[in-house]
C-alpha cells in the first residue's frame, strides 16, 4: 500500500493516469479482431480444426499444467509477473485519483505465489467520475499490453543476435529434423533431432512434401536415405518401408522444419507480419523457432552467450501471457475490467431508465461471452 502511494505521487504516474483514460476501446478492438479472425480461420480450415482438437479445449485456458501448450516453469513465472503488473496498475492509478484501496495481497497455491489482488472500495469507485473509473480499470490491461510490447521488442533483439553454428551455417539443401518419434522408422534407422535429411531414394530433398512423395511412392521397398547429424558427420542407411504403411499418414515418424539459416530468417520476418504480429509458441512450432529445445543447439549468440534460449523463452512467454491477459480483461464481459467499464458507461446514461440500461449492459456481456464460447467450441462442430 505504501508502494502504491509512493508511486502515485510521482509525475509519471499522474501523466499515465491521464494518458490511459481512452485506451480500453483500443485493447478491446484488438481482442475482437483476434477472436473473430480466429473463428473465421478455424471455420474455413480443416487443418486448423484438427490442430485445435489435438490440443483439446484446455488449450484455451491460461493455466500452466493444464494447458498443454504452456511450459510450466516459464509460464508460471510469466503469469506471476503479469498478474502483479496488472493489479499494481489498478492500485497505483486508484491512489493517483485518491480512491481508497481496501486491501491488497498475494494469491498462494500450495505455497506458490500464483497471482495478486487489489480491492478498491466499490462505493468510492462508483462515486468516481467516468474518466477516473476508466483510468483505474484500463490501467491493468494496459500495463499488460505495455509489458507485452516491451518483451516482444526485446525478444526480437535476442533473436537478431543469433548466428547459426559452423556445422549448419553452410547448409542450403535438405530438411532439418526437429523431433524423432519414439519407436518410429526414423529412430530405428538412426536419425536424431537436429539431423539434416539430404536425400531419400536417390532424390535430393528440399522440402517436406518431397520427402512425403518419395516415401509414399516406395511403400514396401528398401530405399537409401542420407543425412548429416548435428556434429557434421554424414550417414547413409537403407530404410525399409513396411508394406502396411498408410501413404496418407506420417511414415517416417519425424517432425520437420526449415534449415537453421532459413528458420532464423523466417522467424525474424514473422515479427513484422500482419497488423498484429503473432508468433507461434515454441512448444508447438518447434522446428521453426530458433530458441526451442529442439532448435537452440543450432545457434549461438555473441551477445547473450549460451543462456540465450532461457532469455528468449522467458521473453516469449512474458509477451504471450501479458498479451492474452490484457486483451481478455478488456472484453466487455461482466466482472472483467472491460465489462465493468462498459457496463458503468452504459448505466451512467441518466436520461434513460436504470433497469433498462442494466439489461442492455447484461445483454452486451452475454453476447460477448457467447462469441468467446463459439471460438472455443467451433473446432468440434461438424462442417
């Protein structure tokens, strides 16, 4: 509480409290664009629907240990930081406007800090002007968006410092193996992660589609397969493809990605792609992400040294958690920051019947809730 008061007295906090008043709609607009565009993408793509079903509905929850996309260590740390930043925003701006903060504290789960809370007296918040209320409620999501932007920029700095290791820096032909499935054909023949497939069946390989074609055309046959491992050693083995192999399903048992030099350039370009740049999680697109567990051995950083994968992963999940926490809280749904702001704005129209205004506010919350629900269930609907 003393910290809130101390920061609230600074000139920077007062400027921030004035600056953020009208920014909640901007964050809400970003959230709506992403939700509607994701619904449209999933509805129009079988591949997107299958991917979403593969992760399960729990992939929509921002909870480490439940969401299969989230690595527990990085995301738990990022979530704790993000919630503290969010709640501190509410508390500091409330004190800028002399609104009483009733209590503040830390949420513990089995002794582990998993969040924080700031309770502002409801009567005081209700009596505050609409601008003051907007400043307080916007501060949480906006803090998250600012931290997300800072993490995004710093992640680009880290990725831009990377250089492929000498063993792979001169590779311009082939496809890299980012992961090998246990007990697969690939494991039996001796392929390992970070190996580069050069040729199969006497054909040079430059794309995953070329490999799929060679394998599908040689079911029941023995073909030569050549690769280079991470240390630069070259191998050629005979690959026996069972006659029972299904040409429409994965045959070799590997996850493939672009060559390290190509992957690095593609990843750097993804920072500037689209109006709202989105980076795929390193736990999902492993062969595309230079700092993923599977790909990090292919690079080194003259600036950040051998610790660059830890730094990059932490920055990624800080960006991911803060961005999602910020846009979710800006949605016009009941108890969320956005819901409280838009509900208060609707109900403040004094020339209209109060009960009618409350019904409009409730209806808006339900409509937005249903849109979010559609985004969750659409992968499981028959098309």
